[in-house]
C-alpha cells in the first residue's frame, strides 16, 4: 500500500539575513527564521539581546539595514505598521497603555474597528473577544481601574480584535505574579488551539521560562543581536551557549562539573 506524505505547513513568517545597526551598535545581525502557520514560537534571550528590535522590524516600525521579511507569502520589508495590521499582523507592547478613560469594551472595540467600521458591530466583536481572554465580567469597567494582569489581558484582547493571522506578543507575562502567570498561560495557548477557526499563529518574546516550556513548540535564542540556538524548548534550555548567554561565561562547564 502506498503511503502519503503530509505536505509541510506553509510559513506565515520568514526572515532572511535580517540586521540593523544604531550608530556603531549592531542591534540585530543576520537573523533568519521561519515560523509555520498555526504554531506558537518563542523568541528568548537576555536583556538587550535585540528581541524587541526584531519585533519592530517584523511589524514595520523599523526598516532593516540588511535582509528581508516575508509575511503570508509577501515581502513586507519596511512596510508601514498600519498596512501590516490590515494584512493580518498584530503586536502587543511591553508597556501597556490602554485608553484609560474608556471602558474595557471600548478599548477592545478600537482594535475591532480595523475591519468593522460600524460602532455596534465593533462593540459586539469586543464582547466576543473579551470572553476569549477572560475579561467578559469587566467589559464596563474603566480601563484605568484594571490591575496589571487585567491590562495585560486587555492589550491581548485589543490585538486579537484586529483579527490577526500572526500575533506578536512582547512579554505579555511581564510584571505578573506566579498565580497570574498560571492563569494567563492557558489563555495564550487557547489562541493557537482555536486556530482552526481563527487562523492565529503566535510568536512571543518571553523571559518566564516555565511559560515558554509549556507554550512554545519552537524557540529561537538571541544574544547580542545574533541567533545562537533554536529548537524545541527542552533542547534549547540545555544548550551550553544559551546557558552562558543568560548566566555568564563558564557557567555551563561549572554546571556540568556539578552534575546539574
């Protein structure tokens, strides 16, 4: 009996040799990666590694000096963020800045207005998205009254309301306590698990390694702007180059001597 080979999942995001410098500082250098559609990947690395700069290049806030960015089959290198958003790319930011005087519902509707010009339709979409991220009970609360965890969920909801194909999450767990992280992880996971209906692929920057281990299917590691390792999280976190990038030169050897 002949066997059939399942075709490879197409890439929704592909970077080839991307680099950018600010003055004499090479913030990102020769980074190439491919993110298959319908997956959840993570970009990790120590502070100052170039992760957020790479997100800014992907989303169009910065134009790379070298290399190309392809999204959903198109070359989008240097394309403006609003055009990328309309094509199906959304991102969150490390520093969450909701419209404080508006309600949660109205904040989410801002994202929905990208595709739904009518106010009633946008507000209805806001209710659906709020349910998805656990904010349904707070729809009429002013955004200014939300906790840090609530604001993180609101930032996520506002991005989801744009109906993205690719969602870039920049430290969505930063500033949360262990219980809040545990509650947020399944929310992020469900976004990808529901991708059969909504087609959302996620690439996240994250420092909470326990969450990365639970969420990511593939991990890329940046250090000093360069990609130093990639693979499943269980493999990457044992890589000597990754250990040294986080903990300093010689750490991997010392841990090996201790049998860790």
